[in-house]
């Protein structure tokens, strides 16, 4: 089984907490979070995953730096 492109090593450089998805989307473009999808598609996906917990909890956004990968095309 081909494993190339399966592993990426990153370093977390920042963490931000948001009260809700709308606040997160004010700071981050949806294409950065879920490329080639709309804001509505992201909201629907997160609602499917988290349900009511999405409204009751906080969201975390991590900033990171790529360190290495088993496929260098991913980094470059």
C-alpha cells in the first residue's frame, strides 16, 4: 500500500479560542479552513459533527508551520 502523502509534521505556533463559528469566520477565510467549499457547507459539516455542542462550546483555531512531509510537494 502506497503511504506517500499521508504524513505531515507541523509545529503549532499559535492558538485562538472563539465563542462561535461566526466569530471564527470573521478572522479566517473559509477557504483556509475547508478549501473549495462555501461557508454554508462548513457550517453544515460542523453541525453534523458537533450538533448542539457546537453552540455550547468554544472553537479552537491553531496556527502552524510545516516542518516536513513524506511528500515534499505538499510543503512547496
